[in-house]
C-alpha cells in the first residue's frame, strides 16, 4: 500500500482509478499508523513533489547505512539489489560530499556578487540569498552546470529584492521610473535603490547574453530584456491596483499574477544554457509552452494560499480574497478548496508535460528544470510560507550544504578498485562523476 501511494504521486489528468487508489491507500496507511504499527510516514507527511532531491539522497544514504528498513514494501528489487553493494554506497557518499563542497563554494561566490552589487544591504524586505541558492542547488541532480544554478539563483534574488521594493519601499514615481528604465534598458536618471536593482539586473543580463553569444552564437539580449520588462510591468500593475484601491476580477488578477510570480523569469533564461538548450524563439511571451504557463499559474496559487492571511492584515488582496468577493456566500475554506482543485488538475498536467515525450517542443532538460522549480514552490508553500520564515529552512540548508553525512560503516570508505565486472563499472561511474562535478 505504501508503494501504491508513492506511485500515485505521478497521476496525470483523467487517471481517475489512480486517484481512487491513492485515497484508499492513504486511508489504510493512516489507520495503520494510528494503531501504532511501525511504519514510515515520510511520504504521508511530505509528498515527493514537495521534497528536494539532494536532501532525499541524503535521507536514503543515511537510512541504508543504518539498515533501517521501515516497511516490508521497501524491499523492492531496487533496494535488494543495491543494499549490499558497498561500491555503490561509497559512490553515493562521495557524490553527496562533493556536491556539498561545490555548493559551499558557489554560495560564497553568490554572496560576494550580492555584496558587490549592493543587494545584500538594501535595508528593507527579505534577504534570501542563501534560501534562493539552496532551493535551486538542492532541487535536482540536474542541471550539473554551475552556470545554470548561478543564473537561477541570481535571478531569484533579484526577483525577491525588486518585488519587495514594489511592495514596501518604492514610491509610485520611483516604481514607474524603474519600470520605464527596464523597458528602454537604460538606467540613466535612476538613483538609490532603483539604480542598485537596475545595475545588478543589467550585470546579470549582460553576463548571460555574452555567455550565450560565445556558446551558441546567437544574441538573446532583447529577449531577456523583454522577459524582465514583462515581470517589472506586472509588479507595477499590482502596485497601482493596491494603492488606488482597484479590485480586479479573479481572471484579471490571475493573468497578471502568473507573470508577477516570475517563475518563467527564472527557468526560461537559464534553459538557454542547458544541453540541449532552449530555442531562442521560446523566450517570446507569445511562444511560452503549456508547461511554462502551468508552472506560472500553480506557483501563483500556491503562494496565495499560504500568504492570504498576511496580505489581508496588510490590506492587500490575492486570489483567496477575490474569490470571496465574487462568491459572497463562501468562506475562506471554500476559496482554498476551489484553488486546490484548480492546482491539483494543473499539477497533473505539468507532470505529464514534464515526464512524457511529444506533448511540447521543449528539450527534456528544460522540462526537468520546470519540474524542479515546481518542486521548489511546493516545498516553500506545502503547509505554510517557508520562504518568508527566517528559521523554517535553516536545518534543511545546513544538512544540504554544511553538515557532514551521518554514516557509520564497519569498514572505512576506500577508493573504488578498477577491477573487471561490476566493480569496474563502479570505477567507470566514479571517473564519470569526477568529470561531471569537477568545480569550474
């Protein structure tokens, strides 16, 4: 039943039998745990879609070394075939430890970039440099390239700082001037925080376009500038709505909100540096693929469900409150239930597009980056607003980047021998790993 429940994490649209199986398995597992029968509730309390791959790898490594088989169902062919493979476990440990070393180095470089461009000491809003890097680094074993992680992390930091500037600090004149500057891509006349944000953004986009021109031979300058302008313009629209007291319809709000959440601003430019890379034409707003639009909508709804109380206290509206306005007889639970139903259906569509071939024209690594971003937003907003908390993610960040693995073996870990047979394959994997993860 546990494995049935795990399998239904990957339910596509229209697979009603799987939905029934998930409900049945969940009820049985909850009853089993309530009776005090020893079991693993990890999947029940935190579904796969809200977990980060890097931390999942750590959990499985440490459980294997502790020989902690919690469910009989876990004794699948995979676990039986790998459980006593010392070479494979050594490789898994080395993999994790080397990734930690790379993550530390990249995070320190990212912090230097934020400090050099003035983003670390803005004096307002949320300082989320470590959160942003942790999210992209820990969300997937792909992409391997440090440049992609760095692009997504820098973009996420800029999105957070600029969004906070629009929400809390900037005057309407400042925000209009900044948005106009991004539109013409010229920071002349900007000052203070507006100039800091524009200069850092210009540095990021210039660095990306230079790299892409060198690697791919095409100029994506205008395309990246257009994506960022689209995002800034959506923030300005929402700010004007809030400050003049205009209440949009749910449809009008979502059209703007799916842009202002800025997930496309993170994944599309970074996808230009994957292998194979995103075609230049896919950077155009009119050319966004279905998976990109699904990601944008899901992220907005996830954010709104967990942020509606805070925003209500601040006198702001989001999809939860707009639903209540358009449905006077409903309460907050009805609104959240309505949004959850929408999200559940769109999640199935996103998973189908991310994991099945032939549904869109995006390269597979690009679809996987969309999936990683989806998982990050699920992690941040699964049962609360973890992104806005200053403490919620500290332990996970430390485990992902700083705390050594908790493994105890009867024998010290040793280099993998280059012998024939299965052990030779492990040695080949080891060599491939060193080439793949060699710091740049």
